[in-house]
């Protein structure tokens, strides 16, 4: 359970509650996403990489083919259970840890790269950033990655978010506009900016996949009681049938913030 005053008015949420939907419907990164990570030299043979907030292990499971050794870590035992199940089903060699991002049970300076996708805003940065410094090798890479839907450019996404607010008025995880990246306030002297990279891409969905993706979001599956989740999903299905074809695209902005741990870490 995560509970913060600046997220959803302090309402708690638990992605473990939506682990099954998350595993089935949140594996949505396009091939260009992984190509961008490789362009920034993430996933190379010989690298040891920790994926914080790994969820169902999407990034490690897709990137392991390129030769790095991956470990996924997540606060949710249910998400890690699902990650292990999918990893075993595909006969992959990935390690997993159940732990918070600011207390990773590993020795100092063992990872070449730490990735954090769709999760960095949930971490307590005052303790997480020092922990990342501790576990990264000097000169290692930190990649903070986001995939943000753009409701101001998509009627389908806008109406899907409006429906979330009908059932969960405290949810503040929507209505995003395009972001212009700049060096973050937490950067300090221990990390240097390598790249701040932004792209926008249309991501394809079917009606079923979009329903599942929204059902797995923080404001629905991770927070609402089961009867309200079912009611939301029923109304969402009806709304999508009224306004969308069976397949459609949702514009997303992809944000890649790449940092290098300075010497003397």
C-alpha cells in the first residue's frame, strides 16, 4: 500500500490488487521504446541492471535478449509473483526482489545501470536517491523513464479519464499535457545529465486491451473496491463501443531521463 498526501488526496492504493490485469494489459511499450534504451547503452552484454518498480517485469523480460543480466525489484509481492510466473513461462533468467526502492537488499556498487519506469514519482526521493547512489557503480547509469498518455490530444483517453473521476474523484493521475524536460531538482552533485529525450508516438490498442489498461490504473484497480471496479469497467466498455472502433491509437509522450553517477560516488 502506498499512501502520500500529494497523490490522490492521500487515498491509499496498492498495485498488488491489480497484478493480473497489470501483467496482461500493461505490456504496451512499442519496439521503439526498447530501441531508445539500447541507443542510450542500456541492456548491453556484460551489464548488471536493476529495474526498480518492475511490476510484472516487463522491461527485464523484453530487454534480456540483448545480453545484460537483469534484476527486478518491486514493493508488491503480488506483482513479483506475476513477474516470476511470466519469466518462468518464457524460460528466462531474471532475478526478482520484493523490497522498497529505498532499501534494496544488495551490496554496495554492484549495478551498472538502474532503471525506473512509470514509478519514480512514487518513491521517497530523499531516501531513494541516496540508495541508488549506493548500489550503482561509479560512472553507472540511472534511467528514469515515463510513458504518459495525452488526453488533450485524444478524445478516447479524455473520456476514459473522466469516467475514472466519476468513480474516484480524488484521483489526480490524468489530464497530462506534453512535458518539456529539464534537469530535476534532486540531481545534486552526484549525478550528471547524459540526455533528456522526448518523443511522441501513437500506441495501438483494441477496445479490450484499453479497458484492461485503464482498469489496471492507480485510480481504478489499485484503489477501488471490486464492485466499483466492475461497474467502472461496464460503463467504460459501453462508452468505448459508442465512440471507438475495435482498434484505435492513443498518443503517448515517452520521456527518457538518463543520468551518470559521477566519479567518487
